[in-house]
């Protein structure tokens, strides 16, 4: 190790969230986080939804510490510890000749780390913050400690922190292979296609104003495995066939098949939740309304224009086949779910605001002037003001990246404490 | 036939509704109405929920006619016609010596019928009005035309009018055997136990204020059969085992098992609806809230006190293990779902009002004074005023009966037209 002078070595990375289009629901091993079926996700553009994490190491650090969105949190959880242990055991020599620092493989076990993580979206909004967070933790620590593992091998470590985190180590469309080994070594993520493969897609997330507290996905999926009589049938008989079809649809950019499979699989995941004892309800009346509108529109167009998918919460993730459809979708969403009159449109539609521009909407007056969509026959259509917190316009995005610009670091390079 | 003088012969019957505790969802034959699985129901006390039907025949009638709740409706539907045809083909000689009327078997094909039917509950409230209605039609016509068939044989005719109608031909707990024959002859209902067998049970129906139009059960189950990948697994693998357990629970009056099976099967039926493409939502946020309260209460008591079940709509049917529990249940329901301030308690809690008395509630002030149930820990608990239209307190009840008191008839004995 270098001299005892209190140097700090840091790495900062940015990692995307992902949303599953073939759902992961149910573990066959709770500790290793091994799933009962394969799953597929699309990575979301980190410009709009991502976690940034800075990890630092210094002989001056007295213990492992972590800050999430500026607030210190405990690292004592088994999942954090699993990730830290797995990464430390694979750490390699690191040399910074400029600073005159050399850390040898054997030193890593003794060195403590500081971790600062920041989500550019609300943590509690049910937008897979733990997936992005754990993936970013693993990716940034792997960079700091000079791991030789490839992204798939890193995904198997991230998986032990949060199952769906393994899918956040790649951009584009990602497959989590459930694997067979008891030790979980073959339960990892692989990239199906890069984000550029299907770059017409536009994604709009409707963040639903939820009143009720939700069942955590960890306890929810445990209860489903224990009590749902439909879950095993889904995992063993239905998902394997759907995986084949979904991979094909993605490779061929076959939006009709993609949308049909995405919607059906989201609904089936929520069906399994409902078949759990006691039943789990993640979707609420607002979620149901969004589904009904999308289904009606898709039917009236003769082929799917928009796919919907819902994770363990009421928020809708809507995938439009192209920008033009996305603009029409946003018009519809704003027609049915206008903001409260005291809401600024700029804080109601977030992310890629060019979709708002494409939709011809500049201010709240434009929202009020929106016409009822032609597929709605029972006029006057009911509007549901206030049921949506905000919309986020985004698209498929890239995988994790290292940020070399030190000004982006969340920890002070001298003290190793949050800036 | 008797002379051409325009005599009228009538019969009036009263038939209960029923609520399934093992659900019927999916037909293997649309025309004959043959189900994909067995089902079990409890018959509801006709004092609170029933259909009364008067059928009349006269050489003076020029066509078959029907009035529902005083309004003439068309009898041209295939299902009405199936029932009428099946009953006419089994009609026997009828002689009324007092009136000097004799109708021979062969005459029935030429005679037209008048039918008047009345539900003592809202037809559109999703309370199985078609089940009671078709069962009553078949039962009263069978009496009028002197059919020799037993109730199970009549149930196979009622089944062709509305599947679940076959279960309304008995009181107590009733099993609809799906049968094997292609012609449907063995798809019929049998009584499992009489209503007196388990007379501690109390049933409270929460009629939920629904805003959205629902998918009819006929088209809903067709779409489930065509698109749900879970339905066949449920029908073939899960329901047969549940039937055995449910029959045992009913025979042993084992409320814990009964409640567990009833709730799980209701949830699984709705899970299959959700797994349908496009998905079908019968339950809404109010339904979900009721389930959550019941589940929480049951857990806090250590064993189930109340079972819930939902048909093709948002209304909750809650089965309490005894009167004491029912009074506590009603207190809880009124605490969470108080009536609007302009609602009369007397029209908010219908049916057997002695439960209201047991609950110590005489007026709206008593409702306001209700304490938050002890199992609710996140105080102050949210209340949902206006989400419930009304509650109906009832219990398991008897099967169809003939009403010999002519003053109860809905048709004029001279004209054969509605009174």
C-alpha cells in the first residue's frame, strides 16, 4: 500500500434504471436472489432516470459508509454486504502513478469505502431506484477496485444486491437468464440488442398519485411464491415460450408482437399478485383507466400503437412505437389527466420535452384546448385531474458509464465526505 | 283443450339469488352453457334478495310476452327461447277441475305464455339478478306446465338460460357439476347441504358505487377462455382440488377453511380476468380497500372471521362466521364507509336490520361515534364517505317456492297482463 498519508481514490459512475417487459416475480433462492423465470427489460435513458454514484477509498476511512441523496444510510443490510464482499474478493492491484498511490490486491480487504449515491428522480416513486442504485454501486466499485470481470459477470454480483439491478448493467434490451446452478453463477444478464437497434421507441412514464402504502416487492414476491397456485405455472409453462417470442419481436423490431407480449406479461404478473394470499394490489383505478384508454386506442387503430407495463406500483410505463405516436399519446394523457390548475406544465411533463413540443402543447391553455380523442365515444369524456403526479418522457438508453469529470463526483476528493 | 272461453291459468314463484364461493368462469360450450369447471354457491335469503315471477297461459294470448320490473322486454333472445323450448317439450297434462279447464300435453306447443318478473333489489347492481330471474322463470313455468322433472333436472334447463341460474334451484349450499356429456344432460346442480346446516353464517353485501361500465360476464368469460393462459390451468388443475376441500369445509362447518378457500378462489377468478386480453377489471379501489380491511382484521384475530367474494362487479359479498362477528363487521364497514350526511341510515343498511341493532347503531350519530378498529394502526384512519351505495344484511336461504296466495301474483288473473 502507499504511505499512510491520507490519500483518497475515487470513481464516479452513472447507471440507468430499467423496466421489465417480461417480468421477474418470484425467487427460487432468497439469499442469492435467483429467479423462478427469465426476464427481459428495456434500459431507460439515463439523461432522465439514472443513479450517479461516487465510491472512494482511503486509509483514513474508519468504516464503510454510504449516503443516499445526501442522507447517510446504513450499509448493514445483507444485500449491500453481499455486493461489497463479492467485489472486494475480486479486487485487483490499482496504481495511480501521478498521485504516487499503489493499492495491492491484498490491501482491499482492509480498506473501507465511502459511497455517495444520487437519483435524478424521486426514490420512492416506484421507478426501480434500487435496480439503478445497486447496479451503480457494483459498477463504480468494480471500476475503483479494478475488477477484470465483464458486465455480465458484474451483473451476477449486482443481482445479489437487488434482482433487477443485474439488468441495469447494459443499455438497450437486456435479458436476465435465470440460470441453473445452485450457487447462482449462471444467473446473470446479457444484452440482447443495443439501444440504437430500436431507436424509434419513445417511453412515457405516468407517475400516479398513490395514496396507499404498497407491499414491497421483496415481501410481495415471497408471498406469491408461497401462496399463488398460478405462479409456478406462469414461471414454468408460460414465460419460457414468451421469452422466445419476445426476443424475436425485439430483434425484428416487430412492435405489434412486442406490445402484445409486454401488455400480456404485465397483466399476468399483476394477476399472480392478485392470486397471492393475502392478495397484492399494485395497480389502482388510475392504472386501470390508463390501460383501458390504451387498449381502446390500440383497438381503434387496428394494431398496437402503445404498449403498457406496470411494476410493483401504480405507475404506468407506456412505450410508443415512434415519436409521432408518442406525441399523440401525450395529448391523450394530458386530455384525460390534466394537471391541477396551480401546477406548472414544466414540472408536470418532465424528461424529453421535445415530445411536448411535437404534441403542440406550450402551456396549460393548450392542454385545456385538447380535443377528446376520436376513439372515445361516450362523450363528454370524464377527466381525472390530479390523479397523475407527473409524466416523464424518455426513451431506451445506454448502460453504465464512468464519469471522468471530477466535478461530477459526489464526494469531496480531499475528505472523501459528501460535497 | 278446454273450451275457447278466454280462461287464464297462472303460477307464481319466488326464487333466490346465489353467490359462488368456488367461481364459474369460462364455458366449454357457448350455446348449451357448459362450464370449464365445477362451482359451488351459497343461496341468499329470498326475504332480502329474490325474484318473483308469475307465468300465465291462456288461449287468448297471441304471443309469448315478458315484463321485467313492470317494463316489457323482448323474449327473442336465444337463451329465453332455449328455456321455453325445453320446458314446453316436457310439459304434461294439467287439469283445474274447479275452473273446468284441462290442458293436454299436446296443447302446450300451441299456447302462448305471459311472464312477469320482479326483483326485490336493483337489477343492475350486479347482484346475480339474471341467475335468480332465469331460475324463477324455469321453476314457475315447470309448475304451470306440470313438469315431472326434479330440481336438478330443472337446473339443467335453467343453466341454458344463464349458467349460474342452475344453482338458484336449491337453498343452502349448491354444487354445479360441470358434467361430461356433449349434450349437457349431466351439467346440473345438486344441493350439498340445506340452509339450516350452517345457520350461524351472516352475509353482508357492500354495494359499491361504480362509475365505470363493466364488461358483461358473458363476453368477459368468452374473452378469458380465448386469451387467458392461466384459465385452463385453474379449471383443470386448481379447481378440482379446491372443490373437494370446499365440500369438506361446508360439511364440517369449518369456517377457517371455508373462508380461506372462498377468498382465494374469488381472487383467482379476478386474476384470470386480469390475465385476459384486453384485461378485465371488475374490482375497483373500493373493493381492494374492503379486502385489505378484512384481511387485516382476520390476521389480527389469528383466524378468519369474515370471508369475502366478488362476482363480475365491484360489490363485496362478506360472509361472517356468526352474528356477533357480523355486528363487528358492520361497525367496521360503517366506520370506513360512512353514508353521505344526507343519506338515511334506514336506506343505507338494508335487509336484516337486527344486525344493525346488534351493532348498537340506531342513527347516524352512532355511526359518527364509531371507534377506529383496534387492528388499524396508522391512525387517524382514512374514511371513504360515498364509496358505498348501501349495505344489505342477509344470510343463507331457501330454494324456490311456489306462492299459492294469488294476491302475490304479478299478472291479473282475468287479463293475464301485469297488475
